[in-house]
């Protein structure tokens, strides 16, 4: 009850949703005294009575059947008139008006009647009634006209002979045929997701299409409350159903109104209601030291114990974590002029761990807010945070999951505030969004950090932590010095390389296999859900339960909770405490499970299914998971034993028009076909990409950046001549074109590693074909190649630091060894 009142009080700042079911207004309807409370029962009797007067004496037991028969025998006009007559309310009770004194963000109801409107009048508040057909994104924005009251099943005052059949949700057909209400229900789903608290009054969760929505929204269980009548005998079925979605309270409408009254007498809370961000609460430090099980959970399952991490930070020790010196450098930068910091690095190199340490340290003196999910009101929300707190720190991991314009706008907000913004991203995401990096770099208080190799202290700590893992001593030395040497020399002081060694070991592979085999998959959908979760982890992110629930049309959070509980405390998956995301083992571990324990066909079918669902216009938000992550060959191919199955994947997802318009899709398909040696088809797909780019230029009026397409073209030209000797004329022309492309890309202001890779491939081709053409041709080509190599060396400093520059250096090293 205290938690409920705390959330309700916080919702005074705009995060409360009121949902009124039949029980809210049942006692105000013109039914005879003594009838069973519950408008469904009363409506059933009403319809049976009207049918009886028409000579139909079926006496239906189910409301939906009675409604269907009434439509047929009374006609739509007759049924509408009957409902409007019986559901027009003239008087409401004081407690109903008291409930509406609360500053709700929005009110929803499944009732046809006008009780809420009458209560609003009695409360002296402005309102705007919306029939279910009226609710659109544009309509809901105009809340300045009064509190929106949305009638999900239709509203008597809004019905006429033209809209009644589509609006009135009553008979069995109307419950199933709700496509015309899709936008209304999508807005309802989104509002539930964003709300601080949702209070259902007089609602028994019987509507199956609303149950589906409730199951598809993550984290609801902790913020939904059902207000029921005080009763000596609680209906066990209703209670169990309500407990599936939230917390039932038996205080009645009057008791709820009294608590509303008491809360409104208190001072308004200072904290803003947050939907996109969550305020970080620093955990209590553990009183004990980390044990072997804790270390295994961290390094094998990727499960961080925040209390143990807090203890390490408080005692300035490394009993549980690997010290990351860069964290102190970032904190020092925030104490200086830096307001926006971007941290990038490779998979599993400690970015999340560093972020947790940073939050632990910063939250001692400053409020810290973690990014949760992107909504349209994100800029307003950030402005509210800045208005309430003088120097907040906003944390956004995997920042390039945000749309381009959103990320840059958020950075500019931070630049003009007293707060700080900390961003993280994996190298592959940074590479894809190099244009955004350039825009961030233009902000004078921006600084880019790259995860460095482990320091000596980090190597020692990692060796000592790994010493506690069973199986580690079997393959990497018997003493600390040998293990330090292994980490420093074999793993190049790289945490990801070390984890790849560890997670590829027979010991860990057997653990994963044993855990995976615990799951008795009931159907294809269940396996696809878990494969999708592992794939998102492989991408370096957390699987959003709401997103996946929409994709698969089921309660993904409930499913994961069930399997982790029922199948021997399954450790591979876990629902986060906020109920919004599913965590898995480390990203490298997730990749290993997919590659070694899941069939290629299951991986391909799952990724294709998700991509197809994302491609459906106006169905699924693409805010958090850009479709590019589900079509990139470089992300999919490492998971497959047989790369040829990928051709079936691209062919399958090429059907939706949304995908066919997507330039990157054609580029990735071309790359996949090139890797498989199907060069003619690869050229055809690349030509499709060029055509789509030209079409986009024509429609947008803006020049398209062809750099990626041109680089793929150069590699395709090289592959064609590697596969088969061509005529001298074609060889000269194609090599000239390839070198021209490489030179042009190297001259750009921002350079990636790709032209260096293309240059290395071109030199391998030169070595392969040096005896197939005249010495004159090869000498000319060799001189031009040397010029490109020299240009590449000069332009190396323009390659983004970190993974891209390291890859470019490796390419140059391979060139120097074989060519110069």
C-alpha cells in the first residue's frame, strides 16, 4: 500500500493513467436494485429482455451471443437506441468526482456510459470525450481542450447510424474485428508503457483483446493496481487474473477516493515523472566478499552483482571487478569542461562495467539518470530533469540505437545545460554512424574515449578473478605469473580476447549446452523468442520485452520468467528487475550458443521473422532496434556454420516493400553473394542499391553519400578478377576503377578501415595475377598501387581511433610485408 501511494503521489506530475471498468459506474445505471453488480451481467439481462419482447426466448447465458442475436433482430439502429437509453447517466456520486480531482495524464474506459463525463462536470474540470474511432496520434495531442476520456468500446454520445457498427465492441465478431481500432489500441499500449502508475477501477480483466495488450507491455506488474470492492469473500478467479497483471487492492471506490483526497493535501513531489529515463538508485554495499559463484556468474553468465561492485568501489579494491583506469579519466573530464563523453570499444571489453562504476562514483554527489526507452517526449523529459536538478548526469548505453536527429539534439541539450551526458557504443555501431560522430565532434565540450587494453593492475585482477573459475587452471597455467603472461601476451591485454578464450573452453561450452538442453521447447515460437533474445545480446544490447512481445504477439517477459523458474533455475536468460528487458550471458557467450547449439535454419528463420515484422508499416516502433541490425551480413555470418543458408534469408525478407526500399538491404545482400562466390547475382543486387539511392535522391532533393556502395563495388571488381582471369582491357579498366574508388574514399575528411581492406585485397590480386598479364601492365598497376599505399599511410590519422584504426593498421602491415 505504501508503494502504491508513493507512486500515485509521484504521478501527480503527469504519469498516472486511470482505467474505469464496468464496476466504476454500475451502481449509477438505471438497473433495478438487487441485481448482480457488474454491467456485463446487467447488460446480458437487458438484451435477453429486449429479445424476449421480440419473441426470441433463447435466454442466452453469454453476453456476446446475446449481443449478436440482438444486432440481427433489433437492427443496428434499434440496438444503438437501446444502449443509449439505458447507459445515459444523470447522477454520479461524490467519490467519483473526488477520483477525478486527481491530475490524471489520461483516462481510459471500456464503458459506453457517460458517468465519467458527468463526474468531470461535478468535479468542475474540463474534459474531452473521444470515441474509439476518434483516437489518433493527432487527436490525442490536443489535450489543451481538456482531460481526454477515451472510450475503448465506444461511447453513447458519439454514436450515430454511420459509426455504431464499427465503434461498439459488444458481440463476438466485434471483439475479434478490431482492426479499425488499431491506432487507438496502439496509443493505449504506448500510454501503459510510459505511465508511472495505472489504476483500474471496477475492471475484472475479462476482455481478451485488452489482456493481449497487457501481456505485450513490459514492466506492468510493478505499476498496475486494481481497485475492487471490499468484500468478505474474494472471487479467486478474478484475483488470480488480476495478480497476473498487477496488484489487486480491496479498498473500494470510496476508499480509493479518500486516498486521492489525502494525497492531494500533501505537497506536490519535486521529482519529474520519467518514462524515457530512470533515476539511478545507488545500491547498498555488500557486507561480504565475492565468492566463486559470484565470479562465475560475472564472467560466464554476465550477471553483475551491484552490491559487490559497490563494495569494491567503496573499499577501493578489486575483489570482484577488473579495474578500468579510463573511468577515472572520464570522471575528471566531467569535472572540467567536458559535458558530453562518448565511450566506444569492441564487444565485451568492459563498457557496461565501466558505466556501472561511473554511475556508482558519480551518484555520490550528483543525480544520475539511466536511459530506458525512446519516446517522442524525450526532449521535454530531459528539459524537466535539467529544470529540477542543477547538474544531472544522463547515461545512454548503445547510444546509436537512437535516431540520428534524436541523439544530436540530446547532445545539444546537454551542451547548453549544467549537466553531463555519457554515451556508449560498440565499434560496429560507431562505424555505421560516422556522420553522427562528426556532428558530435563539432560540439566544443565533447570528448571521445576509446576503451584501451587492460592496465597492469587490470591484468593482475583478471588473473586472480579467473583463478576462482573451475576449469580455468586446466588450460592456462598453474600459477599467477603464467596466467598474467597468458593475458598479456596471448590475449594482448584484451578483455574480449580473454573472454573468447574462456567462453570457448570446453568447460563453459558444456555449461551452456547443459542449460540450453533444459528447455523443452513446446513450439517453434518459443524457440524463436529465445533465439531472438540471444541475437540481440550478440548485437551488444538488451532485449526489450515490449518490442519482442509485439513481434511475437505474446507475453515475452512472462514466458522468460516461466522458463527460468520451471526449468531448474535456468541461467542463460533473466528478466531485469524493472521488468523491461531480458538479460542473457555475455555477448560473446550468446554468439557461441547461437553458433554451436542452435541450427543455422533456426537462426535464419528467426532473424527473418523479426525483420519481416519490423518491416510492417505502422506496426512496430523502430526506435530501439533498427532494422539494419537484422539484415547486416557481417552480424549474421559469424553465427552460421553453412554460409549458403543466408541466401534463403535475403530472398525471404526481400518480399516486403519496406525492405526493398531500404538501400542497406541490397548492399548487404550483394556482400553476402560476393562472399559466396555468386558474383553475377552480387552485381545485380549492388545495381539495385544504386538505383534505390538515385530514387531517394530524386525524392528527397539531397545528395546521397555513395561511399559504402562504391567500396562494395571496388571489392566486387577485385573478387571478379580473383575468381577468373579476364582480358587485359577489362583487367586494366576494372583495376583503374577500383583504385580510383579507393583513392577517393581515402581523401575524405572521415576515413574508415574499409578502403584499407580493399587496398589489401587489391594487392593480393596483384600478387595472384602478376604472371598473367604483360610486364608493362603489371608495372603500371604496381606503381599506382604504391601511390595508394603511400596515400593510405598519410591518411591513417584521419581514421577514427580504436577498432577502425587498428584494422587499418593491420591492413597496412599486411601490405608492407608482401608488397613494398
